[in-house]
């Protein structure tokens, strides 16, 4: 990938990039993994009879045990545990739905074998959200921090994956830069 470029004018503006087959495969795999994690969280929540009657969905009131999933679905507040539990129960289903929809859009617009990607401005915004989720998940799994060097010791088990994280950072940053050119 060489980055994203703005194409067209007015309502016909598109953000365009091209991914190699291997890049598309890696990105599709990571996005699918995030979708799978979110689906697993949904499956942990037992059916709610009240939701069937009222139409108001609720989710779990407890934070996910998995640290990557907990990073994707953080507490809504840290000031009051009861309030955090209530907010999570009320809003987590919609948050998961939004994250899943963003991931689905990426999979729908990303050619399986790589190639040209052409996004509307709205689609680019959704891509940014999904890329952020993927980077957040991978960064959490790798324990990425501001103190982490750009290159890890080759014996570090995270070393081979850090390049993927850095590439995702480039893809996201390039899309942000192109998106900022559109008013």
C-alpha cells in the first residue's frame, strides 16, 4: 500500500487506495478476528425476556474478562461501579453492534485478493473506526506502549507482529490525512 488519495469532487469524492493480496489477507483476518471476539461477547449474554417484551436490549453488566475485549469495550465511567455496570448493560449491545457493522463494511469493501479500494467519505469514517478497533486489539495483545522501541529484539515473541501493528498505524494515518482533505 502506498497510502490513500482523494479522488473526485463534491458528492463524487472518493478516498482510494490499493492493497497487495497479502496486505488484504492480513487486514481481513484481523478484522474478522475482532468480529469473532465481539460475537463471543454477545453469546456470553443470556437471552433477555424483558428485552423481547419491551424492545429495550440489555447486555452484561460486568467488564469482559479478556483484556483485549475489555479494551474494545471499556467501562463507560470509572467514578461509580454501580453506574458503570448500569451504563454497560444499557449501551454495550449498541456499541458491539456499531463495531460489528464497521468491521462488516471493511470486509465488504476490501477485495479478498487485494486491489483497488474506493470509499465514500462516510465509508472512510467507518473504516477509520474499524481500523482503530483492530489497532487497539492488536496493540493490547502486544502490550504496545509509548515506551516500546520501534523494533523489538528478534527473540521477543511479539517482534514478528509489531510490523503488522506499525503497518496498520500507517494505513490508519494515511486514511486520516486523506480524510482531512475532504470538507
